[in-house]
């Protein structure tokens, strides 16, 4: 069987937006992801922007709704959009809630049963997927940036902080900045990691920064009319932690904008440019 | 009860993307539509681009997938995205097929039962909706352009040809140009209008142009890898009819592109600019 299955490919801004599946060793199941190859990829390998989506999303959501391809085509960036969890795991309770389990992998490796076997998003994204991408697409895995939205913003921040040097550029839209302190994060961390609060802290951007972890300068956009701002996202905690630790952060608050992709598409040009500049340097 | 119900509103490119519902007299049922108000609408009424979607789409599809708001915001155009049919009509057979009935109104008034009562898309779009919009939004119904995709491309062309002077600008992506000659169109025209072929011809862009109907200069984009190109769309028939009748047409064929929104978003900037220029003149 081929290592990679092509599900769809569409010409888009003179490049190709594809969706693919492979038998993931990390997850022990088929995993899906999207790849946008800009026109420059026909000339040779290009830098990569890993785009991590939020709760309930899949590998198509960001590719369909964010409007990022036009900017990736201009700058010559490959966009990679992974699914947000394993699917069809046979674990009935994993499908019960929209904010935990299926579609809610939180970009970590679960240690608690019944999730430990399949919910290994961090291993998949940091080890298996880059190697697979390198074998099949014209891209440079030595020049990767990471961007994420909401749960994916948490993913972008924590993966960058947990793996120094792996991402040259980092940005987020409305990230879950302090998951150990909010309901979405507590539910996920308890569900995937059990009751050990020290294990939780290792997947909390604020706690990681407070503990001395470093990341490239962070660009974070947050809508002021985001209904989850105070209860789930808490960007002020990120601001405090970065200020105290000397971690560069540009936090932009946007009046009137909410949590969804109409917000993301309004500012995606700035993010892609931020990554393109950093990845070209 | 209020004449208009706001379902959602989201800040987007400094404007507002909203979705609304009203009790339609034409359809005898609640009908939904989207409105994007660009930032310029805060200063006063702006020209309008009516955007008609294709089979299976609803009032959100074009608003979510086409990436048009950024360009509408730049040019000061209001975008209106109507649903593609009445919904919840109680007619079981209307939900049986994806290419007829629900989600497939074909932008005409049905005369055949059981569709004649509710499937009155042309009356809704040409009479009731503009008046409603004029009462509730800062827009200029004397400056309207129309754009459509696939079934919506058929809608844009036929509504412009059937209502001279109502639309100042017209464009389409992959329109069903000759519905009387292809399976999608024949199924819809038979289903909504019965067996009278003369009635069909009145809703066929090619036949209308051959019969002497005129429209503003047409901009049409077509992907050459569109799987429906030969069987359902037939842009060459539009090209022939326009050439014979002296109807201005710019038909652009794009190598590698298919039928979907990854194609549309790649060229939407040109379309919005085409309408903005014509509507400002």
C-alpha cells in the first residue's frame, strides 16, 4: 500500500491545495492533513507554515475558511493543516462531547486510558508528519513556522515552547493561553493526562514561559468581542508571563471581532507575512 | 414580529458579515440570506453585488468560502448571498436529490406542483428581497451587480437577461450556460416548469441571447479541469451565442482549475473589481 493517499487536489492561486491520508504509526490509525503548495514549490523546496485548527475542526477547516492560500502563494510558503485528533477510534466516549476527544486532540500525547493509544498528536506532528512531508512534498523542514487558532493557538505556543529551535516563527489567533486555568483546558488535560497537575503545566503556554521556556517572538491576535475571551482564552495571562520572562510578544486586540474565521481571515495576511519574513531570514 | 431576524453578525475586514431570515411572501416560508456590509457603509449607502451560489449551497457557502469580503471592503461593495431554495417545505420528494428541490432552486419561479407554491426564487430575488434590503441596510438598489457560480452562474446570466436594466454588471464562475441542453438543467426545468420547452427556453442563457435578449458585458471564468465542463456547463455554447448576437463576453479559461471554491477564491478579486468598476461608473 502507498505510504500516502491523495484524497483531493485542487488548483488554487496557481498552486495546489491537497488533502491526504496516511497510516500513522504514532496514532495507530489513518491520519489526515492538508498541504497547500504555492507556485514557487514547482521550482524547489519552500518553507513551511504549520497551521493548527481549533475545537471541532478538521484538516479542511483552516484550508477552506482562513483565506491563507493567496498570501502563501505570494510569499512562497507551504501550508500544512493537520486534523485536530484521531478519528474512528472505536472509543464511544470520545465522540460524546464537542470539546474533548474527537476533534479536540489539544496537540499533546495522552497518557491516560482509553486515549493513550491513539491520541498522540504531539508525536505525530513533531516527529512522524515532518518526516513524511519531507519525503513527499517540496518543502524545507528546517524552516518551519507554526500558527494556530484557539485550541490550535494553544498548540502553536506550547509546541514551540516545548521544542526549542524547531519552529523559527510562531503566531496565534485567540489562543487558549493558560489551559490549566480554564474549563476547556482543564477538561482536556484531566481527560488526557489524569490528575497530575505537574503534567498539565508542561502543556500550558503561560506555565511554560513562567518556567523559563523560550520561543521566537510571538504574534497574537485577539478579538475583543470573542465570547470565550475571559472564560477560556485569557490573553492577559500570556501578556503577564511574557513581560515577566522577557519573552517578546506582540498582542494585538481588535475591537468588534469575535472568535471565528471571519476574524481570522481579516488578519491572516499579517500572520502569513510575519512567518514569511521570519522563515526567509 | 420583526420583519427581519438577525441570525449571526461577525466583524470582518472592518465591516460586518451578517446572516438574516425573514418571512418571505414570495416563498410563503422563512428565507435566509447573508449581507456583508463594507466599512464604507458606515458613511452611507453603497452599491450591491448579489452573489448566487450553486447546487447544495446555502446563504453561508459563498460568504465562508469565496474570500470576497476583503475585496468588497476595499471597493466599498455590499455583498448579498441568498439561500439557493426554500427550506423545510414539507415536500418529501424535494429532499430526495442533491441536484433538484431543496438547495437547487435554479433562480426561477416554479409553475409545476408541488413546487409552484414555495419555489419562487425569481420573485423573491427580483422583487421582495431588494425592497427588504433597501429598508434595512445602507445600500443602493439602483446600483446592483450580479455574480453567480454554477447553478448560480445560470441564475446571474438569466436574471440579467430576463430583467434588462436591473443589473449594471454581470459575471459568473462556471455557469450552467445552456440548461435546456444538459442533465442538471433539464431535470430542474422539467421538475419546476413541466414539459413545455418554450417555458424552459425563457430560463436558458444561450436561448435568451439567441432570442435577442441583452445584458451588460459578461465576465465568465471557467476551469479547464472542471469535471462538469462538457456535460453540464458548456461555455462554448455561450461563446457561440454571444458572438452571433454581438453580446460582449470575456470568457477566461483557466488551465488546471476545477469547479469548486478553491477555483473561485483564486479569481474572485478580478470579479469584485469588475463589478466595483461598473457600479461606480
